[in-house]
C-alpha cells in the first residue's frame, strides 16, 4: 500500500495543520476572555454594531415603561395608541424590546406602519425580544444600550414604570440639564402616577436649591396621545427651522 505524504501526516497527527484547522479547532475558553482589556473590545463591538444597525432609523421617539405591564392594563393600550399615532406621523419607535409597555409600543408602531425598533438587554432572568420588533439589537451592557436610546431619539415618552424607567428618566434630564445633549422633549404620560414624584422634586429638590425652577420645565406631563404627538412634532419643526437657519 502506498501512503501519500498527506495521508502520512494525518495518520501521524502531524502538527503541520492548516491555519483554517487551527482556527476551527475547539478549545477550552482561554482565561484572557474574562479580562478587562477583552471586555473593552466587546464593549467597542457593541457600540459599533449598535451604530451600524441604527444608522438609518430616521426620526424616532424612544418610549419607556414597565416590562411588567399586562396586556389587560390601561397603560398597555395607552402605549400602543401613542406609538401607533407617532408612527402615523412619520416617526420610528424605539423601546427596550422586551414585554409589557415595550411590547405595546412596538406593537402600536407596527400597526401604524412605522419602523419598530427594540434594543434588548441580556439579563439573568432572560428577557427575549418581543414579536413586534422589526429591527432588533442585542446588548450586554446597559450603558451602551442607553447611548442608542438617546442618540437616535427626537423625544422620550415615559409611561409608568419602575427603577429602570426612573433610571432612563433621570439620565435624560441629567444629560439635558448639563448640556451634554441638545434639549429634546421628555414627556411623562400618566399624570396621577407621576404626581408624587413631581411634587417631591418641587418640594425637596427645588426647595433645597438642588435644581432650578427652569429645570422643572424640562418635563412635560400629559395623558393625551394626541398631545404627545403634538409636542414631538412641534420640537421636530423647531429643530428643522433651526437647521435651516444655520
């Protein structure tokens, strides 16, 4: 039997394997994958993927609210209606891509013929992307996800929610107050839900000179979907006029 050099190498387990073989060979996960420098590369990749995916979204509104909102609750239908009317007005809708209010907003946007965007986050209790998302982007890191919410939104619409919703609310106010981003509308939907928080801001923060009276004007409150659309469109018109003049 004649054995070719190639066959001989294979039989003997010759180390002269191809680069493709070396690349495709499965190995235990090396320790360096858990180092901070490697995480920095993953973070960079997450931003690049997000920017690439969101680049052509166009005019958009980010809608926040609780993942725990049930489909039978009034907030679900309210979010759905707001998103549908924003879509009919020509806006894409961006959410966290999960259940509850996020699902309602993505659903309403799709019903209105708009681009329904979901920026989902990896969580210990797995949160899957809801079925009404047209453009979905997955994130490991909250801070990378937050950048997408702000960078590609012409307004924030914030329905009743918990710590995550409050985090997004105060993040947006901080960025506007400190001049890190241009002033854009932050609309609270649900006057009775937000009344206690607004009273505390006025009675405690303002009373102790930790915010200024003008800072309170960064927030607008309404229960009317049509008013939400009016606020957003008025800002878009003002922004467009400013761009034209400059």
